[in-house]
C-alpha cells in the first residue's frame, strides 16, 4: 500500500494515545504492541481509490475527527442494554455485552468454568490470564500493519471478548457476544476465539446500534484459532444502524483435520469495508463460509474474502448471496490462494447477486492464485434482476406485490439458510431481511 503524508488526527494523536494507554494499565508487552501499531497508524496515509484494495470503495465522506477514542470512564447501565437477536430463545452458556467498547455484562456458566473454559470480556480475561492472551493476540492472521484502520484498531482497541476452550473440551451451549454503539459512539472491540486440539464450541457474535438514525464508528477485529481436530461453529451478524462507518478485520486459521463453519450476515452500516480471511494451516482442514448481504438506501458493503490453502488435502467452500435495493451497492472480491505444496486442495467460492432496483449495483471479482499443480479450485459469480413472471405468478394467487417480493428474496437466500444448522440464526436472518424488503413497481 502506498504511504502518504498523514496529518495527525486531533483527538487520536500521540498525547491522546499515551494518556489512553496509561489509563488502561496493561502489561508492558501489550503496551509495546499498541505503541508499534500507533506508530504505524501515524506513518500510514488513508487509503485512496488508486489502490486495488480500495478502488471501488469511496471513504472521502469519513472523517475520524468526528469521533473520539473510547472513553474509559464511561459507565454502562447493563440493565438498559438489549440482549441481542441471536440470543433470543437460545440457552446460552455465557454472554458478553458492551456499549461503545465498555463492558456492560460478562457472564459464563459455572459448568464451563469447571471444564477449564475461559470466557469473558477482554479486559477481565487479560487481567486474570495475561499469559494466555499474550500467546494468541496478534499472533495469527491479524496484521496490525495491514492498513491505517488495522493499525488504528491495534493501537486503541477496547472491549470485545476472549474465549479459550481447552483440549478435547466440548462446549454444548452457544456463547454470545454483542457489541453496541450509542449516539456518535465508537467501538474498537477485539474478539479472540481459541479452540485447542479436539475442542468444540458454538459462538454467536453480533453488532447493533441503540438508535439506527445516529452516527457511529466501528473499527474492530476478530481472530479465530481452530486447533487440530477442533470444531467451531461461528456466527457473525453485522446489524449496525445506517449511519455507522464499519471497518473490520476478520481472520481465522484452522489446524489439521479441524473444521470452521462460519455464517456471516451483513445488513447494517452506512459503509462497510471488511477483510475476511481464513487460512487452512493443517492437512485435512476444512472451512465453510455462508454469507448473506442485504442493502438498502445508499448503503455500501464491501467484503474481501480469502481462503488460503497452506497445507495439502484441505477443503474450503465460500457461498455468498447479496440482495440490493434502492441506490445501494455491494463489492465482493474473493480469492482462493493455494501455496506451493498444498496439493489435493479443493476450493470453491461463489457469490450470487439479486438486484431489486435498477439503481442498485453489485461488483463481484472472484480470483484464483494457485502455486500447486494438483488442485481443484472453482469460482463463480452471477447477477440478475427479480423475475417479473414470478411476481405475477404469486400475485395471481392472492399475494400482494410486496409479499411476492419478500418470498422471492427469502427464496433467493434459501440456499444459504439451508446450510445454517442453528435454527435461531436462520430465523433471525430471515426475519431481519424480510422486514427490509420494500415494494417497487
């Protein structure tokens, strides 16, 4: 990435950073990590559309000066916070809820604690299990030097959650993490999930705004480490209000014969720019990603995915579906990357776009980068409009045009929904999308 002269951003300057870090009172090793990231943040320029990574995403309307770093003295009234749509009707084993990066609620069942499971808000786990956090934080796929936003996150992150599941421990009840933003709030949450060899767990994470009409800024990261023969079901629902700027790094790695099943829903935000990368590091590793994107108004959602095969005999399967209405736009750029020696790779990626209005636009750029000679890698992308004959057929049987449109949209997503094993997640995504579908002539 090209580096430009970057003027210091007032309230995110060195003086503010030093004051912020001092208040955190964290161990020296983490202070050093933050310091290095802050120096990178200061040196880097903001991304421009001259760069391949950003050429289809315009962030000229974003101004960091409009937002302040997380306030450490902010008091959160836990009783006033919602519990999240993914937790509705689910018997959860633990929950972390935060507002503007400050923890409001952090619980975990005694049964899980007795098994050696560590789960809670990031700051508490850091204070009680610092060596464990040090072992995994920023040691995987997340790169604080990837761009200015990742450096900003690494320097100022607060909030989020940490999950550690010991070897061969099975966590039956899902664990839930909810990150909330208030009026003009800032969320820099870092969520770190670690499953040791043979462990199993289900983690539900979601983000939302207290008021859909208020601005906000999210610059977060998720790190997922799936050990050898471990199994993780991971759900990530982005449901910010429509005035929230959302920049995220979502990185995972899977060990030998491990499995990562990742469901992603992207519904909210004014603009999203997310890098979702999964590395298959051990022979026999498997990753399946099911993504649902729905946009409206002038929303812009940009997702860049990468499935990186580093070991032989691994399989990856990424399936995305996007439906767009009004003047919204999506950008999906997918890459299957196969390292030398990663023979017998089986990689698949696909995105289908459904345009509900003539003013919406979907850009899809699938890609392959293969350095092994015995692999099977396939990709595809489709874009189409709603079939008027289907609408006519439904209306002839008594449905309104809006009801017909809803059925078509839900039917379009059904292929992804069928791959989601958690009924509560299927229902939450389906209801959230159905509420957004409007009527068009």
